C-alpha cells in the first residue's frame, strides 16, 4: 500500500471528532492519503478541528504519537463494531499523561469562583488528549451502534450515522455515494 500526501485538506465528514481523526488517513484500495506527514501537519489538523489556537508550536514526537493514537483508535473502533476486545495501551496512556489539570480558582474581577482548565500543550499527549477523550465518549455512548464503515468498494472511512432514519451508507454522498450509484447504473445498463 502506497501512502501519499493529500492534495486536499483533511476530511471532516464523520460527525465525530475521534472518527474524523481516524479518517485523517483515507483513500480507496492501495491509493491512500495520510494527512499527517510531519509534526506541523498534525498541528494543522488540530487547528482545523478547533482543538488548538493558531500559533501552537508542535512538540517533538507529535507525528509519531498522533499516528500511534490513530492506529489504536481505528483498531478499537473496529473491535467494538465486532463486539470484541482490542489493545487499549496507547489510548489509556494518552488519557493518563495528557489529562488537563482542572482547578477551582477565585476570580478577583468577578468576585466568583471559576474552573480553570489547563492542558499540557507542550506534550503530544496533552495536544491529543481531546481526541482520546472523544474516542472514549464515542465507544461508551449508547449511539455507538450507529458507527459505520463506508459501503463503497475499498473505502476505509468511518462515520457516525446520526441521520434520523440511520440509513446512511457512504462517508460522503458527493464522493463515494455518487461513485457507487454511477457503478450500479452502469451495471443495470450493461445487463
């Protein structure tokens, strides 16, 4: 399988942060694109997702940690879809070492108490913690049963089917849905 750099921005079509993170590697068959090719590209993805502000500096090893988390997340989602167990070591490590510090503080200006949450933005785990946390919420939610893999031939993308009827079949109607409908039409015409 050849992994190429994407010529387009990352895909955000899964209706779930953790699934969009998994989908940062996409494509069909052997034609795969990886949105993460260096530490900066991971920061760019996190910015696009609204998880870090512009100007965030990438800590060393962010690329490796992001790819490890993505692979572990993909494995656990596929295992959960089959009601089977997966290795949770990477995910639990991210949850533990990246957990934001939460403190109760007195705000002198407003004369009230407030919650101050500080992430560990200088570490890969601190930056990736929101993704790991979103994964935990997805896996333990009653609506996990609506996580689907695109039905298009060779497409690896996952999505959370939050449609009213829960009958969504493709990652995107504009790409895979259209491609599959055209293929079905051609098959009907040739028969």
